[in-house]
C-alpha cells in the first residue's frame, strides 16, 4: 500500500494498528526521484511520534 507523505496520515494509520508504510517512487530523471524522497523524508521527520 502506498500512502501519501503526510504526517497526519501516518498518525491515523498508526492508530489503526498499521506498523509499516511504503511509498512508490516515480520513475524518470534523478531529480524527480530525489524530489519525491525529500518530500517523504520531511514527512517522516515531522511525524516522529517515538
């Protein structure tokens, strides 16, 4: 299951018992993949419940 890079979504999933999430990365030029990774990393850093 691919989820959006959104700390609020992470929290709702955690409350529902989900322990692991995944994100599909786009194919294409390196800058596009890096941009998606940076967005995901920011969301994880903003979430950080533990």
